[in-house]
């Protein structure tokens, strides 16, 4: 599903009116019925619920007033509108909605009467949608803070009011919504890190316009990875295939300092279904693992003071050829040393398989970006590692991550996963894929090593690197949803993520087959 900016939506609605003759008022009616059906389906005993609809001066408010009419004419009488900023210019569509409503529903002034909201059961937020562009006024901040403190059920129309729909920025204060019922397509800002505490569950309504029409009018190259996306990518594992066909993964990493990371990647590659996993780590830490994980095939590397040394280069390149390696991950636990840096750089120059470059290996690639450009490589930095690769500060990366990521990929022609809440995958064509998971459960030591193994494991099974990144990110993220369902909000550690991988894959396959 595409992710859009407010500009994309404006253009889209303009095209709808000009090329398809769809008047904006009809869209507002359809928005109201989308909101109404959701409320009817998700809240019982509506006739006894007191519903407050907060309406701003624009079409977001217009949606709210139209909803009030839908509720009223369907027998839900305990509806009150709280108006904001109606004393100045209000939008034409809002005026029409008010004429239609007449005085059937009570209208209170929000700023003067917001304390009454504690008496209500359901709050519908129609203050601002995609029209919010500047910081909100102090009085309104106070109201939003009060509403958030009530911990009532809040449904936001299109965008939680106070959130900038393009950047996700909180414009002073914002309403925290349980649900965001967004029109046509999800807005980019709903999936930016800053908005994560305000957005809750996003439900998209196509307002009666077939999603095929919406998708081919809207030009955005930003994609929200949803179930349909991953259902199309995943392949049902065929019964006949033998382990040799399920692909061979080579993981290069480990150091005296970090012995666990490469194991996590290796186990993840196995759990995602790779046939054979070779783990190349310094010999001395090899001995640590031997007994524990018999499924992994160990390759002993020479080290200099505990870090993989340069003189392993030919040995590793020969392994890639002689063992028929299909995909490689380099970096988990590899550590920082000059000798290792030379090895990683030369290896990446010479190898011609798909490679996931992660962790400290990312610290070595800044000065070889030109030489590895266009190769089948994906870099998987978190913000800190991205900062080291690009020289941008973490704060700037967080705030401008789509723009920076696209610039980086355009310049270096490499695939990039920028890890964090709502991880972003950038393919070499500059398309962006947002992973719809932002659970803090995933921010645990080794989580990145697991993702690395998943991606390498998928490539080994024949997925393209692009498919492996999109699907791998989703499988990785969805394990946090499974954990939350069965275990709660804390405690997911990296090995648990590894164990949950098959369940995550299974859910996608199940949804594919229904
Ligand atoms: N055809 C359409 O235009 C449709 C619009 N729809 C709704 O209309 C919304 C967009 O409506 P609008 O463009 O009227 O804008 P909004 O209703 O989002 O914002 C209301 C107005 O508030 C003012 N404003 C902006 N920032 C402010 C601030 N910080 N303090 C005070 N006032 C501020 C602006 O003048 C803006 O026009 C969408 O989010 C969606 O909910 C939907 O009904 C679908 C159809
Ligand atoms: K809103």
C-alpha cells in the first residue's frame, strides 16, 4: 500500500474531481459513512454512549459534522459537537454540513467547555487533518493534554490532531488516538518515529474509490508493507526440496569481544529455512559453540588479537566458490580492527554474491562505497551506524530519514535498511518500503543480528535481495506482535525472536492460503 504526503492527497483529490467528476462533498459523505460504520462495528450499545465530536474549522471538522448527522439519523442521539475556531473562516464543505445538520445536535465551544469531555464515553477527533501546518495555539495544547489525561477511547479522523501528516512531527501537542481512520491511503507522518505514541491503530478507508484507481492515480514511491505485500512475496515451501536446494549461507563475523552475535545470525538463517549455514569466526571462539549448535557448520578463521585477520581473505573467497555459497552476511560481532577492516573491504570488492553488511562491518565501508556501488549488497545500519557511514548526526537522520536514505541510495546504488521503529528499506531504484512495526520489544541486544540472518537465509532460498529485505523485515517485526499476544510487553530477547521466526512465517502463509 502506498504512503502519501498531504500534497499527494491534494493532487489525488484534484484529479478525482477533474478527471472522474467526483465532487469533494461526496468524498466527505463517504468519509462520514466510513467513520460511522467503523464506530457501529466496534462499539456496542451506542444509543447509551455519550459521543463527543471535536470539529475544527476545515474539512476535517466537516467530516466530524457529517458523522454527527450520520449518527443522529441512525438513532444515536447522545452526540455533542465541540467546535474549534469556527468564529473565523470555516471551509465551504463544513458550512454545507452545518446547514444539513441544522440544530439537531448540540454544539459547544471546545476551548470554553473542554472540561465536560470527562463525561463522555467516546471522543472523535476532527480538529485537524492534513491541513495542519503550524504549531497549535497554547489554549488548544491545554485541551489536548487534558484529553490525553482522560484516557478515553479516542478515534482520530485522518490524522491525530496536532501531528504533521507529512513529517510525523508533534506541532506543540497532539491528541493520542486509539484508532486513526485515515482517508484513501496512509499518510507518511503516521509512520514516522515521533508520531508513534499518538497514532495507535491505523485503518484506511478508500471512501468508495476502488483501491486500484487510488493506487494508479497516486504517484508516491513510498510503500507501507502490509499483509498483501508479504503474501505476494512469500513462497510456500515445497515438500520435495532437499537441504542442498534450500540454499547455503555463509556468516562471517565474531571476535573475542562479541561471541554471541554471529550465532544469532546463523540460527536465524536456519530458522528462516536455509539448508546449510556455515559460520566463519575466529577459531578460538569456534570452540565455544561446537557442542551447543550441531546444525551449524563451523569454519575456523585466523585472528590477530581476537579479531579476524586479513590473511583469511583467499580462504573465505575459496569457500564461497567451493561450497556453493548462495548468500553471505558479514559483520555480526566482527568488531573494529585495522586488519579486519582490510579484510572486509577486499572481500566486498571481490565477492559476487548477495551480501548483507551489518554491525561493525558498516564502519569499514565508507571509503569503498564507490567500488561496491551497484553490487547486490544491502547495508543494515541502525541510526548510529548510519551516522558513521554518512557523517550525519543521529538526530538529523531520525528526522529526515526518508530523504537522507533516498539520497544515499541514489548516490551509492546500494540497498539500505535503516533499522528502528518503522524500519525503512530503500531498494536500488529509490523505492522506499516502511515496515509497519514500531514495538520497543524489538530494541533488544542481538535483534539486528537476527534480522541479518533472516535476510541472508531468505536470499539463499532464492528470494531476490529486495524481496528478502521486505519479507525479512516483516517477519522480524511481526515476532514482536506474536510475543505481545502471548507473553506481554517486555522480555523479548534475541533468541526468542529466533524461535518466533517460524510462527511469523506461518502466519503469512496462513493468510496467503485463505
Ligand atoms: N475533498 C476533500 O478535501 C476531503 C477532505 N477530507 C478531510 O479534510 C481534511 C483536510 O481538510 P483541510 O484541508 O480543510 O484542513 P484541516 O481540516 O486539516 O485543517 C483545518 C484548517 O485549520 C487551519 N490550520 C492549520 N494549522 C493550524 C493551526 N496550527 N492552528 C489553527 N488553525 C490551523 C488551516 O487553515 C486548515 O485549513 C482531511 O484531513 C480529511 O479529514 C475528507 O473528507 C476527504 C475529502
Ligand atoms: K483529526
